[in-house]
């Protein structure tokens, strides 16, 4: 998708833009603007950049220092715009390393792997069926072909009109997707949205199937950072932005904004009020709602009501454990799990992250991370932490006898909920005020993107919206195709739906 045409850089006095939020979306927006000569001030509430992928220092019980974060994130190969952002400071993406597989394991004994699944559609989907122990050819024959048509020819944004009113769980039931495969594969994927499949929009699940199976040739393999997020990603990008004149105002929450007399906006912090020609709000759901609530003249009533109705996904837990002995050598660096109580995945960080590997080498131990998504808000948190640890002992029995040198438990509830029927009400990049734009993974877009890639893409889209107003060239965006790549499957879907 080409950006707006125009001059490559500002000529004359440069407009100024406030970017509120230093996560992926805000960093992408700031990059797109600063590279065209726009004067950018980036405000971030926390002391570090990265948003939900930030990292911070913590001292362990053994006296060593470690970088804690909100946990493992997979940098899939289809994240073209996010990877383009990272290439600004790392052209070869040397800060990332590939994990060899995306293994899944169910408590009933079934396991799945994507390492041997072909990457080119339609062989990617057919290979999954042929190689998965949870999905046999008999299961394929028992499926409801008419109900399954959306999987064959996904069209964006039409998929939202078709399936946003259906839950992911109901959609899989409707097409008679085999229960074993549903639990082993699709439930793991749906919970990557931090939501229970009963609450997640089927449109988001089907879009994800399109992105990873029938819309791209990269498959489900991914990369991870070789070092903690700040070292590998955000510190270098922060230096890059500063080199382009961006004022980085970390540790500076924005309290409110308002239209400025004569155009533009004012941005108020605890210590100052500044005027800017444009504003990018690149905040999580709660942060956006807080700023909008405190800015009564921002937007119009209908837009403000849409912001107020946004919901966050249920709480999730990240437990990081520094153990006194290693996980077994054959354990994968990452394992998705299902049927193990609250445990959704296990990461052995010392298999790929340098800092964790150095601690493991010094101590003879290992650094293991547990994720639990969509936790019942009423659940006792200590009980959930204990149950997740007990399930780790089931999955990796050698950890039963390990002593915990130290542990950190991060509870958060700030990810957007892509609820059933919520897409139409979700705000887009543009707002009633042309000087104000939105960015983030909560923002609606017509492009086939999700999760971190949606954050990066909408950040560039927000920058493009402002650049176009000033006659400046925007960022070209790359995505998987907006509809199925295989003409035969598209024809089959059209014929069956006729």
C-alpha cells in the first residue's frame, strides 16, 4: 500500500507533532514523521521505550542484575512493517534469531509441529492437515464445507462483515472443526489475542489463519530477540530517533489535550503545556480512554463514546523463574500448551536470549518463563501462579526438583479485547479532528494485519495521514494480500457460495 505522494522532506518551517506513547505504534509514527523532517516530541509515561515490549532492570536474590519484561513475543516473518521499522537500526535484523519450530502440546498426549509444514499456500494448509496428529483426512471429510468457505477465500475487510458477529468457538463448532485440533492449534492461536475463544471475534481468528496459512509463504516460524528488548530493539531505535531530532520525553505522562486556537493541538503534562500542529495518540486502551476522558473538547460526542466503549482483554500472567538447574537439553525454546490448567506456553529463555544464557552459564541453572492468558478476573492470583508452576512440573518433569533462585510475576490487563461484534465500533486512524490521529493494535484498519504488526502498521498509517496534509511523501506499507492467494480455492469458494 503506497503512502501519500509528495516531497521527500519538509521545505521551510517544519510542522511539529506530539506522539503520545512510546510503544511499537508510537515509535513507528515518530519514525515515519521524523524521517520527513517533521519536528517530533515523543511522550512516554514510563521511563523506557517499548510500551508493552519494554524492559526494566531488577536485582535478583543472588545479587545479579536481570532485565524483566512482560514476556516472550514472537516476531513472525509476516510482520513486514514491524521488521521494516527495526531495519532502520539493524538492516540485517541481526538482533533477531530464528527458533526452529513452533511446537504445540496438549495434556492428552497429542503434539504438533510446524517445522515440517510447507510454507507455500495451499500446501501450507494441506500440509498441516496431513502432518497433524489432531487432524486426519476423515476429519476433513466430516467438516461443513459451506461453513468453512471463509477459510478458503479470506477477504479484508469483508471478513468482518461476514464473521465479526460470531465467536471463534462458535465458528469452529459450525464448521465441525475436529475438537482435538481445535484445542491443540486454534485455541492456542486465539489465546495469543489474550482472550477466551468464546469472546474472541471469529473474524480475527479467520484473519489470522489467512495471514499465516493461505495468505503468505512465511508459515508459522518466527524470530526472537537475541538480547532483552531494550538492548536489542528500543535503545538503538531511540538513538536513531534522537539523531533525527526527536525529543524523547520518557517518564512524562500526558494528562490531556485540546484543540489549539488557530489550529493544531495543545498537549498538557504535569510540568508544561505545548502546542503542536499534529497529535498521534498511540496508547493502550486504558491510556487512550484516560486522555480522552480528561480532554472534553477532543473529537465529537460519537467518537468519544466509541473510545469509552472499548474493552480490554482479561488479565494475564507472566511468571519468570530463575532455577538452580537446567531444563532438559531436548526442551524447545518455546512450547505452546493446551489442557494444562492456566498454563498457555513455556519459554526457556537461556536457549536464545544472551542475558539469560549468561546467567545460566554462571549458575548452572536456567531461566524459564510461563504465560497464562485470559485469567478469570476473580481468580486468586497466588493460586494461579502456583497452578502454572505445578503444570510446568507436568510438562517439564525435571523442573520438579529445581529450587527457585528468584521469581518475578507480572500481572497485566491492558491488551485490547477483539470482542464479538466489536469491529464496527472500533475507532480508525482518523478522528473528527484532522490534526489528531490514532495508532495502536486497538485501531481498526482495512489491512490484513494483527497483533504487533497491527501496531506498527497503524503507527505508519497515522504518520501518513499527517504527512499527506502537508504534502509530504508517506511510508509504503507491505502486507499479505487482502484476499486468498490461491485462485483455485477462490474459485471453489465462489462456486460453493453461489
